[in-house]
């Protein structure tokens, strides 16, 4: 028996219902209900489970638990855990910590602990803070870290020094799970979530990975497995953060440097990070060439740039950007290639939220484009773009899917693009931070996102195509009577 069948049987018994009476009220065959309670069968879809909950007068918590157990029984625990991990990745994207306006003190003589050892988590955390800030204050500071992202304080401090010193170089080596079990992809995905604040900090952060058994390398039975290297110090840390050893002798620093560089050569880039639109556009175009097409988009507002014509772009684009040689070189190719109609037709699903759509119409801002690159679109242009989107959807050239925000969250500052067969790309603008674009090609993370996006239409967490089009139509019916004239030239044409 599954957790679902056990819970359902218990709920029926608690309410003193007979099986035949329960089946009759639900409009379900009694034999089928018996098979469900024995664990031999499952309800056809979520609506049947919701009917069970209604008949049993379940409160919201009991209903959520019944639906969750149904999903686990239907998918299997491993697949359910992986899909839930992706959902939680989006629901729990944390911005980098505050403190970007606080300058790092100038380099001062370091007062090393007596004997070079530190005990107690509070003292170890204070040591980490001092060592990182000391290196960040140096003109050509470079911090090298061998540590798992579960060390929350270390990750927060890396984000803080990264915010305060954009030129700071941080090299970070992470061990990812090499098992093919579902829990390994969940662990690897959580590693990505935990490094997000450092990625968004704006410094020169280079996370790299290698595969192994994380527990065998970084468990509490391993002696001082974490390492921080700076130009002045080598610091080793216990896995639980309760003790540390500090070395300032050149021969010890050189020893640990060689160990770190050896791992660096054997590791692979976990992300490729870009902090300017021109860099991102160039890399995006290379991905388009390498991986053929984008299969899924997942962002707050529907991907609406496909429908921007040249005159609209000229009206809105920032004068400072048009004066940038790098943008002038990358921009036209990006508009023609990445936003071409042929690319739009390859996208299987473009997921967005109603809140994101309403925000676009209220502000004229597009999430995937940094605010400093353009002025807000006029009220008429906003509805003009939405009308073009709706017409393309009716023709079957564009596939919008509205996400139910009560069931799944799309972060308002994150756009995700899934390239078929190769990479997941993100555009992330944390509150008060610069534009950041990065991509991830690590296989277990890539497959987790692929499975999640392909599963969404049957998850019950999105509206149907018919419902999505109906909502778009109702939004368009609120458009002002006076509108800009329709242009027939789309981005990428002509």
C-alpha cells in the first residue's frame, strides 16, 4: 500500500463511512475504490482526489497532504522529490545579502589566533569574515574556496564581499553527487540554489564542480575538509564549522595552493556568468548556434520581445546603449537570430504568471531586459505587443501557458530558458543589483529542469491552453480605445 491509499483508508474510517456510501457520494465505482484503498490502482487524475477531499470534508492541510501523497504514488518518491526540488528552487531564490553600500575596510595587519587554531562556531565564523574581508580589500584580491554550499555563513560572506568589491575574483570548487539516484540530482540542484546570491553579487565568481560521493569527502568523519585560500593565508575548516586551523607560512600556503590547483584542473565550470547585456547576447547567440533551439521559457511576463518591431526598439532603447560598440556589434544579430519568428515557433511552452503579465502592463517593463537598457514602453505599445502575442497564439505559432501562482512560483526577477539538448540559461536581476546572466549545463541539473518543464502541463499547476487564451483575451478587452497603429514588421524580419 502507498501513503496515499493508507491516508485515504484512514480518513474514511475516521469519518465512519462505508466504502459503498463513500463511492456513491464520489460518483466512483465501488470496485475501483476498493482497488485504490488496497494500493492496486490510482485515481485517474487530481480532480478525482479533490472530489475525495470534498466528500470527506478535509481541511486545506489534509487536502494538500492527500494530493501530495497521490503525486508521490503516481510519480514515485524519487521523481516527486526531484520535481519538488525544482519547484522549491524557483520558490526560494534568495537575493544576495544587503550591505553593498558598506565599503570594505582598508587592509590592516591580521591578528592570527594563538597557535593558529580556532574552536567554536561563532569564533570560526568571525575568522571567516575577517579573512574574506582582508582579501577583498586588496586591489587584486583572489579568494579560492573548496567547500560545499551547505556552509550557509561562508556563502553569505562570499556574497557580501562580492557585492562590495566587483573586481574580486572568487574561485569555488564544489563536489556534486555522482550517483544516478534521484536524490543526487536533488542535492546538485540545491547546490545551485545556494550559490545564487554569490552569482548575483556582481563579482568575478567562478563556481566549478567535480563528481564524487559528497558524504565520503565532506562528512563529519573527514578531518578539516573545507579550505579557504587567500594571498596571505590558508584556512582549513571542519565540516560542521566547529573548528579551524590558520596557516600563514609560505610553504603551507604553497602546499594547499597546489592541492587546490590540481582539483581546479580536474573540475568543470558549473555556470558561465555575464554581467553586461552585450556579453549575454553574444553568449546567447552561441548557444542558439550550438543547441538549435529553445524548448521552454519560464518567466514572470510572457516572452514578448518576439513581437517588438524595429521602430519600437528604436523608441525605447537607451541612448547610452546605442553608443556602446559591443552592443552595436551584438544587438542586430541577437534581434534577428535569437528573436526571429523561426525560433519562436520551436518553443514548446512559454510559461508565465498573471502577476507578471499585469506588472508588464502596469509598468512597461520586461523582466528579461535590464531597466537601464531602455525606457518603459508606452501604454499603447504594451497592448500592441500583447495583441500580437495573442494572434500568434491563435495561429499556433506561439504557445503561452499561464502558471497557477497559488501552486507554483515564478520569481519576479528571474527568467529561465531551456535549450534543447544542452543548457539551462537564466537572467537574474536581484533587488539593487546589476543584470546577471548565467547558464548551467551540468547533466543532472539539466535533466531535472527538462523533466520539470515537460511535466508542468499535466501537473495541475498550470492553466490549459484554452484557459490561457481566454485570460489573455479578457486582458486585451481592457485595452484603451486609442492604440498605436499596428506594424506588420516583427523583430527578426526585414
